[in-house]
C-alpha cells in the first residue's frame, strides 16, 4: 500500500488539505477523522486503538515509519509518499516533520457517561479556545492519573492537529466528553458523587497545599478556566470549593497548562503511609 504521488491536488490527499487553517479543518474533518503529526503522535494513534485512514510521508521517512509501526503494513493502511516540496503544497505549509496521518475519530461522550463510568478524577475545561493549552493539559492529565476530560461547549476541538501534537498524542488515550449545557452539566457530576474544585487565583480561595492527601475526595472534578477571564461567575458559584495555587504576589498568574499540572499533581499525592506507584515510562514520553 505504499503509493508515490506527485500531484498535490490528487484526490487521495483530501484529508490533508489546508492543515494550517483551523476553521477550514473543523469543517472538513467534522466528527469523522483527525490529523496526527509526527512519529510519536502516530504511535499514540495506533496504541490507543484509533484506526488509521492513511499516512502521508516524505521518501526519507518511510523506512523509519514502518519499522516503528509494522501494523501499518499488516493492516494495509495506504502510505502516500511525496517529495517535501510537493507535500508542502498539498498540506498548505512546509511540514518539516515529514510525516502525518489521518485517523478515524471516536465519538465524544456526554457528561452523564463520564459520571456513570469508573472515573475518579476528571479535568473540566471551561472556555479554553487555545489548542496548545488543551494539548498541554491533556498530556499532564494522562501523566498524572486523571481519568477523563470534560469540555464545556465553548472549548476548542480536542482532536485538532495542534492539540494532538502538543499532547504528544496522549489526548487520544483519554475519554473526552462535551457538555451540552454549562454550568448545568456540572450538577451531573455532583449527582454522581463528584466534588468540584474551581481553580482560581482569588486570595480567599483554599490553598491547595493546605489540603492533605486524605482531604482529597474519592471522586474529584478539577475545573479550570481560560487564561485572562478565568472561570465565569456561575461556574464558580456552583463548584463545591474554590481552590488556589499560591504564587509570588508579584506574578499575575500561571499559564493554565502549568496550573493544571500542579493541581493534578497536588491531588494525586499518596495518603500517609501509602506507597507511590512507579511507572516504567519516562517523563519525556517515548
């Protein structure tokens, strides 16, 4: 299934057109497929069980791609091979990584499905429209024991090319739900036994480091808002508790991705006397 293509307008490359135009990509991809860029992201597509539709690659990358992922050949996935200049014309910019894949999307869950699952810790993202921030949060969530991600209706597409790339493909391993109405769907989590912590820099919020590991509830939703506006008033009002990360008062705030990682790590601390689990994966990924 290795196919050499010279024409950037070849119909077989339709999945890869206008990769750098986020609005056009959302219309083109819909709920059908997504794009993964780079070797590691493609590895995560495969080991997360998403089905590849095709791969687009420069000639020098073919051998390494197939050596890393022999299932591509075994499953007869089309591998389209193009010289770098023609590939750049096909996708709309110079794709210096030289390897990109198209894969089938999974259905995004609703909040009730996450609430009814075995998830113990959930990251809830409200109003985040920066794909890279969502990717950073998904990578931290996967690394620090968060079981699922819930997005409010305004959040960006969790399967966008930038989100998948920045998360190193880890977002593909996380169940993702999209709230239908917000903040009403926060009450769906509450009804299932979740406590919700609204993360805020407000000085009267509870210091996260003052909460012991024993004080972290069995089911917890960590709610994070976009940089700048933060969480809206209704979300803050409905949350079970407002929690802050103490920082130097000379600094206005933390990047939301960094704040999320700190919150995830703080709430994953083992209880007194409990052994910390050790993962054989390195902190850098693959």
